């Protein structure tokens, strides 16, 4: 499922049961005021709020901070790192996922 904004594109992919990846691609270089207009895919409306959300894409660290905060209501948020072959949990509301855990992602993303 794709979500297009003027300067950032989002794609939502189900990785496996309980794990949803939100990938983003910048259409241009961002400036901090762009955060006011970014509209990421809503986890409640799109029915993935009960999943771990894995964030993936190339962007500034402050964009990642914004997205981690945006997806805070989900079970957990993890950041994909291809060098590790998975995603590192950076915040969690579920005892099954602890900060620092690695969620292996086998398939190509």
C-alpha cells in the first residue's frame, strides 16, 4: 500500500504476522519545517496498530525521531538496519519485544 506526499513517499508492507514495515523514500531534501506537512500512514486507520512497526528509509535523524513518536501507539517500533539483517527495537509497550532486540527480516525489503 503506497501513500504519496509532495516530498516523501511511504509504502506499508506486511513482513509477517504481527510485523509491518513502513518504508519511506524522499522525493527531495527535507527541511525541518517539512515535518509539519508529513502525513505518514496511520496505524489505526490502516489496521496495523497491534503490530510492531519497522521503519526503513534514508532520511535525517530528526525525521526518524518524528516517525518513532508518530508510531508510539503501536506495540513496538524498530529501525531496519540491513547490515544486521533485521530491525532493532527502539521502543516497546510489549514484554515480547525489548529495547535492543533484533527482529530478523529474511526477505528482501
